C-alpha cells in the first residue's frame, strides 16, 4: 500500500525575504500578536509580515482534504474546566424528598443541586453517630457537603428552608431537657448533700471501712447525677477547640451548618493564626479526638467515635482561597467533601414561580423527625444483589484510579468516593422506608441510585478541585487560548504568545501545559531556520480545537 504523503509546511527560507512596499498589517491581528501598529519599527514590521505569510501558508495546507487524516493523530480536545456539569439527579431520592427538592428549587428559582446536596446533610444529622453501614468495611453516615454558587443566587433562602426541620428538632430536644432539668437539679443537690455528710463521717475518729465505702458510693452517685449539658444539634461559627468540647458535651454528634462557610476561614487560622483541621479530619471518619487542657491537673477532653456533619454553601472566591493552604488537600480535608458547582440560573429565572405546597413542607419535616427515632447502634447491610452490584462498581472505580484512569488526577478525593456512596445509600434507605427500614437490608435499587449519583458527584468534584488548586493557571490558560484563537493560525510561536498575553515566561509555560493536557495545543521544539537563526518553540493547534471550543476560549468560571 502506497504511503500517503502529506503537504508540508513552507520553509521560512523559501518565503519572500521582505514585505511588499504597499503591504500594511491588519490592526486586529497585529494587536493579537502583541504589536503596537502605530509605533512599529521596520524590523517588527518585517517580523509580523513573516508571521502572516507563515499563517497564510499554513491555512492553505489546512484546506487540503488529506488533513483529515492528520486530525486523527490528535486526541479530542476538552474544555479547560468542564462547563457541562450534569444537573442534580433528583430521582435518586424517595418521591417525598424529590418532590420537596423540586418544589423548593422552583419557588426560589435555584438549581436543584442546591437543595439536593444540602438535603443529604439534613438527612445525615439525626442519624449520625447512631447508624453505621457495612459492606466489606464499616462506614458511619455523617457527610461533608458544600455547594458553590456566586452571590445573588438565593443560597440563604434555600439553606434555611432545608435546615428548618433540624432547628425545630433541636428546639424540641431543648424543651424536653428543660422539663427534666428541675428534677435533675434537685437530685444533683441531694447527691451533693449526701457526699458532704459521708465525707464528714469518714473523717471522724473511728471511721471504719463501711463509712469510707459510703463516701465512695456517695461520690459515684453524685457523678451519675451530673447535670446534662443543654442539647445542641447545630453550630456554625465555632473554633476547632470549641468544636471538640461541644462534641464531647453532645456525645460525639454535631452538625456544622453554615450558609456563609466562615468555618473555612476559622480552619485557616482566623483566631489562632495557624492552620487547624485535625478535628475536622477525625470527626468525619470517627477517629478519636483528644484535647489536652492547659491545666495538667484537669483531665483531657476525649471524644470517641465523633460524627460531625457539615453542610455549607460558599461563593467561588471562598473556594479558590483554599488554595493558599496546601494542607487542605495534602492532608485530605478536600477529599472528604461532596461538591456541587451548579450552573447559574441568573437571567433565566421565572419572576412569578409557584410556591412550595404546605403538605410537601409538612411531609419533609415529619420525615426528618421520624429519622430521629432510629435506634442507636443500628447497623445496615447490603442484600446479596446490592453487594454484588457494588463490588462491580468498585472494580470499575479501581481501574479509574490508575495512572491512565480518568480519576487518577483526583485520586485523593476519588479514593473516598465508595465510602461516601455507602453513607448515602444508608441515608436514602432510611429516608425511603423511615425508621422501620432500619431492620431491613439495603436493596439493589438503592445501590443503583447511588451509582447514578456518583456520575453527578465526579464531574462536580473535578470542577471544584480545579477552582481550588488550579484556578490561576486555568485563568491564564483561557487567556492564552483566546489569544491563540484570535490569530486564526495553526501554529504560533511561544515568544509571540508570551508577548501577546503580557505574562512571565514561567507562568505562560504553566498555562500552555494546561492547554496541552487538554489536547488543545502541542508544544514543539523547532530547529533554527537559515543562517544565524535561533531554535524556537512553537505551539501547534489541534485542528479540531476551534470547532470544539467557544470563540472566546474555554469557560473557567461558572
């Protein structure tokens, strides 16, 4: 079979050596290449003319039908940040929950992602610390979720609507505690009096073993009668040290719910001046927390099996600010979060939407209250079909973590995804069947639904992690692509690109890497052309790139 010959690009030495006298540069193209048309030297004019001649020759080559074969040598280009993130799959919820999510989203004219992800946190709050799920390992059911939306997206109204049943639940617990408080206080006072009497008798001359034992018994009775701290279900603006203390007071169960996500600033050291995330790492996984007192004579605060739930909404700039602390990702805090980065609805919202029907709101409140009746120590398992399907999913998932897998760049987050899906499966199982479902295994249908949800969580996590750790590089990459796109050339010199975007070479290098990683361009080293020439670096544009990318360049912000 005869080998196909491709048209070759013209050798610069074969081109005319200088521009014709009547040649004038196109102002737009000149500015795109970094030239000031009004103040160009003759050398710059000649240099620009050569670039235009090379680009014109390259375009003539690109018109050849054989170029279609050359396109096959390229991977399909991908956006700098995936702009086509899927919407929240509301159908994964039981019908009562799905109806409520859609109704709240409709009334507030917000993406279903906002209410959908926050409700996962709301379902976890009354169950955290009481329920575990087992597949091949044990998982608690508390979750960390964060929804990322810019200002003006009505995050607060949705947040309050979703979390309102939890506030009511906390109020009921406080009311019950106050009812018991008077009797408990009286019992505590009697126990204190008994200790005083027993201590006095034990110090008298001739006190025997019985008297000393009576003192021990009285002191133990006093400890048993210790007044219980007021129940607390929800906190927001709290230091890591106070968080440990509050978890200890509340038996290790707590929800940190914040529509402004000031907790990220606190973790970063707003009060102490140093990063402090240890409590948040361990309270997600159930690792023992310990806080030593300043006074060495006072026992340390110890929390066994803590179960903290986080439900947060943040603005994109807050998320980007996390990049200042590499430990947020390096120590695994970012990997513990489930993210939603919805597409904005600004500019296409219904001004007179239907309100949430009262019965939907009442059903949601009642269901959350029912979850609070699930017994402590509940252990959920998968039925055989569900276990088999989940193992199949994990086999696929494992292949994606390898060096050639789609999840490899996000392996820290993705490694925790199966555990997160098990937690969500437990939440959906109990949300669907109520407290009575605690006695039944998790079905294949529930596992299929969490696998469907994983197809949503993965692209949103990728987008969020890119905003946190790669935003500056991607912003410059978008700027570089916009400049390359305006030249309409199939090749551009690195030096021209750097001059065009007015950035340091090192920064442009990083941006070009991002473009190359997404198969938009390829950086090639070219040998010197002609006598006295210098080697050059050239960016070759993927022939498919311009058709696949928006004219102004890939989207970086949503």
